[in-house]
């Protein structure tokens, strides 16, 4: 195991639910054998089923789930109370940049006023009475100026990245933008960004596992019920199924209640995802209500078919080569501009709802623009 697991952390109750892997930088869940590359806190989220950081455990015992859920809630409360107390007594968390700056400048003085730091270079903590005394402005002013310049430099680096990749300015309005910035800032100096290999392997796998179930901004698994009729499609209701999404019995109950609410005589067909829990619920629904049909979501079935087709050697090789060509063209601005000239502004990349459909649609675009691309490269 990693040396980061201190003796104190091993006193945590969650270690009894862990399978330690010798000489490896990860843990394994005792219940589902799921690999966890984070610490014990991430494993608690895994066992509690919060969809935070990794896929929830589907084999965890009820006692372990409740124990982890309660521990996470207590930790959140303690953290909130600690922050409130620090704010009340006037001791705010000192950033690492301010600490480093204090070590560098030592004591600054001008005239009769000066700002001191401790012998170790750390800022002297503020106490309750400091709120009622005049503070020296020079250190704050310098730090404030330092922060302004530092922020400008960070903003320019972000801008430069966006310009180089041709990202639209409204990217910063994306709901995932600020959470990403916050977690990087909270990590502090020394953060090692994910490599290309990590992005396309374990990170992608965990995201796909999480997104296989619909979740909202609070990581709750939601089931939306829509009704389709000759007049159009309208939203009926949405339920939070975070604790029951894998339970076929309860899924059947939800579907049956909706059919009852609409009226069985008004329902011809029920369409759901083709996951095993929905299949179980759909088959049971047809057994109970003989006048309706259950069918899996056609688009999901087609996507699964495309995924299997993509794994065949002949198609895998073709798609891999096509991906390399598209990646090269879109990764070089001048080549991309040249391509658009020869294809008369027809794009090769064809984004779709699913990545497997995207791959085949992009392959179709390459085939259509085959002659234009040959002319461009010749």
C-alpha cells in the first residue's frame, strides 16, 4: 500500500471493509472487489452509495452502508462547525501562497509600522481580540497585489488553452467548469493532472459507470417518466431512486404505479433501458398486465450492437486508423483549415449522443470525403 496511509488513518472503521493489495497504490472493496485508487474517504462514498468519486457498491451490506453514510454526514457537520468557529474567532485558513510569501519577505517595515511573522516564517495566528484592534495594512496590501497578479497569470494560461483548442467562450458557463476549478484549487500546489492514458482508461470507465444511471447535480439517481401520445411527448414526473435503482422488484413497483396512475386502458407500450433491473421489471409488468407490451429502448440496443461490432478485429482496426487520421487533422490548426477548404467546410467529426455512434458516423464522413482527403494529402 501507499505510504500515505498513516497509522492514524488505519484506525478508521472502514478498514474492516478493505482488501489490501500488497505493493500496490490502491485498495479493493471487500464486498464487490471494486478497485479504489483513492483513500478511505472515497471508499466510504463507494459503500454509502453517494456516487461521489466512484461507482456505488451494489453488494454492500445494509449495516456497512448506513455506517459509512453516518460517518460522512458527521464529517461534513464537523467540518462545517469548524469553519464557522474559525470564522467567528477570526482565524481563517491561510493559503500556501501567502505562507510562502511570508517566509520570503520575513518582516516588512516602513516608518513606525511593521508586519511580523513568526520565526518559522508562518503568519502569526489571529485571536478573538484582534477583531477589535487596528491591523497593519502593509502585508495585506502586498498579498492582495500579489494575488491579483497571480490570478491574471492563471487566467491567461486558461485563456491560452481555450484559444489553442478553439473552445467557445461560453465553456465557462458549463455546470462542470466551476467544480473542476474548485477541486484543483483546493488540492493546492503539487497537483499532478491526469495523463492521456488515465483519461482514456480508469477515469473514463468510472465516468461511464456513473453515467449509466441518470444523476443530477447532487449525485442522485433519477428516473424520469415521460408519456408519448399522438399530441406529443410530455413529462409526467421524476423520482429519486438512488437507493433502489438496482432493485428489480422496486423498479417493477414504480412502473406499475405509473401505469395505474395513467390507466391501464390508456397504455399500449412501456419502453425502458435494457439494463437487467429494467428487463426484470418489464417482464413482470407484462405478466401482470396482459394488454400492454414492454420493450427495451431501441437506441440503447443499437448502441450495444455497435459496441459489439466495434470489437470485431476488422472493424476495430479500421476505426482505430480513422481515429488517428481525424485526431491528426483536428489537432493541427493549419491542417484543419486546409481540410475544410478541400471538403468545402464539411466536418469529419460527427458528434452523436453515444461514443459508439460517434465513431461510426465519423467513419461515414471520412468515406464521403475520401476523394477530397486524397487530393489534400497528395
